[in-house]
C-alpha cells in the first residue's frame, strides 16, 4: 500500500524541492532545509524496460520517470506491467527506492 504522502525537503535558500537526503541542496548547495510532503500520485513522463540492468537488479528492469505535484520528478521502479507515457500512477517508497504502480 502506498504512503498517504511522500516526504520531501525544501531548500530554505533557493526553495528547490528534492527527495530527503543528508547534505546540501543539490541545486544551490544551501545547508538549511525544511520538510515538506507531496501527494503520491503523478503522471508518467517516460518509461523504459532494461533487459541488461545494472548489477543488483533483475531483468526485465522497468523504470518510469513520474512527475508529481509542483513539478517534482521521481525515478521509480515498476514491478508489474510497464505503464505508458501519460498514465497516472501512485508512487511509494521502500527505503531509498521509489516504486510506481
Ligand atoms: Zn537550494
């Protein structure tokens, strides 16, 4: 089951939103950030299936780029059928990996 919201971080200097992480803002290098959240539904911008994935992943490895609210884009793995560009999906998070269904 997907989370009710996805946790994000917002840089207090440039207001960029990004996935929670330790360290500075990936856009401006600012060190101060605040927690935010976003609804976990979005649209698929791109989808692909890798037959020879990186070590640690099994083929076929399905990946989608999903845009959720406020233009936040998340790279997600797909464990079922590969959605098409434009499809609405729900994003969840398992540790450091985002998944879409
Ligand atoms: Zn920043």
